[in-house]
C-alpha cells in the first residue's frame, strides 16, 4: 500500500481535503437521518409505523438516486451533478422539517433527501477513484471512506446529545441542512480546483 502522504503530494492537497470534507459531511447527514428521522417524526406527532416508513422511503430514494445520478454523471460533469444533488437534498431536508404531520410531504421529503444524500454517496465513491492516479487510487478511496466513517459516527451522536438537550424535532432536522450545504460547496469547489489543475 501507499502512504497517506501521497494524497497530499504533487498538488493534490486541495483535492484530498475537499473530498474528505464531502465524505465527512455526506455520511454525517446520511447516518443522522437514518438513525434519528423515525424518532424525530414520532416526536413531531406521526404514528411510529409511519415514522419508520420514512427511513425505508429514504433508502429507496437512495437506490433510485444512485442509478439516476450515475447516468447523469456519465453525461454531465460529476462535480455539477453531485454538487447539485447535495444542494437539492438540503432543500428536501428542510421540507422534512416543515412537513408537519402531512404524510405525503414527509415521505416525498424523505425519498428526495435519500435521492440526494444516499445516491450521491455512491457517486462520490466513483469520483474519488477517478481523481487519483492508479497507483494511489485504493489509498485515496480508503482514506475518504475512513474520514466519512467518522462523520457517520458524529452525526448520530450529535443528534442524541441535542435531543437530550430538548431541541425540537424541527430544529434538529433543520440542522441537518448545514452538512448537506457544506458537502455541496466542497464538491463544487473540487470541480473548480480540478478544472484549474488538469494535470493533477
């Protein structure tokens, strides 16, 4: 294997850091939603069975998102597609927060959030493999996933701490908009960095 330091050599530092930010934020918001969405929707007044259905809908949206976004990435810039997916998911997460007890709005918000957040994660894996030279590709993808896993741990933990501090379900779901926006900014910026350094 190759040392992680190879990911920061030959001008690759901005690329590596932006990929890590995108993975961290993406998996943070994904695992936050998967772990806490049913609890938060139940607290907001939805029956438990329907609250649990929201997680299934979120994951189903992710499957569709992975397929659709994958096809779009093949035709358009992956940075534009993934950045737009994260930005759109931020809007759909907000829709969850303001959906109240409207089941149609909540399930649509869950499906579309999954489409963006879960679907884009698959695209990010492929993008990471593409931006690194073959010799360090496995190292690049492995470290990005490792950093993402930290986000996957932090997301549910933060949710639990804030819930214990009596944050409202709406406030907690709205908080999940922030990492989605940061992921979008990271991917759009990564696209600009790569365009300006085609040899990297």
